[in-house]
């Protein structure tokens, strides 16, 4: 059985790498390279997978919510992803990289009986990134 729980957070970022010139960055990242950054209202879907227990559930919703709040939302909501997250330092804060980072943040303190199965992040109405976890 799989449960997907949905969360939301707002954060800003700028896509830029020191490995490229400013012209190359502008070409590669387009509007997302604008010097002063921009924000997104991200939707984070966390999926867990496992057997249904005697209570008829995969996982206690409050326990999952508390873990996501402590490990992720409290650290990313209303933050600047270029400088406020140590885990993303030195990386371009694309939503692909953010998905890997959020998976690691969750796995670090994962104590739930069900397994973390997927992290999915919608950045805009047109872009959704899915990371299936091992
Ligand atoms: Ni963006």
C-alpha cells in the first residue's frame, strides 16, 4: 500500500553556476537566471509504502507530518534556496537537486515503519519532478 501526503512551501532561488559566464548562464537558465532571484509555491508530495498495520493504516499521519515539518518544511519555507540550506551549498538549486536534498533530509531522521517510496515536487503548474527512492 502506498500513501501520498501533500505539503506546500514557498521559497526563492536563482539558477546560476560559477562554472559558466553570465551570458552562458543566461542562455542555459533563461528567466530563472535573473540576478535577484524569484519565488515558487512548491508542492511537495511524500509517498510512503508498506503493509497496513492492525490499526488499518500504513503510517500514523501525525508522525509523518511531524517528520516532514521538522526535517524539511521548517528549513525551506520562506527561505532562499541559494543560501539558506547547507545541503544545497555549491549546487544549483534546481528542483531536481532540491528533490535529492529533500530525500536525504527525510532519510536522515526516518523512523517510521513504512519506507519512503517517492519524493515529488511541483515547481510550477507545468513542472513536476519525481524521485523514486530505493
Ligand atoms: Ni525558478
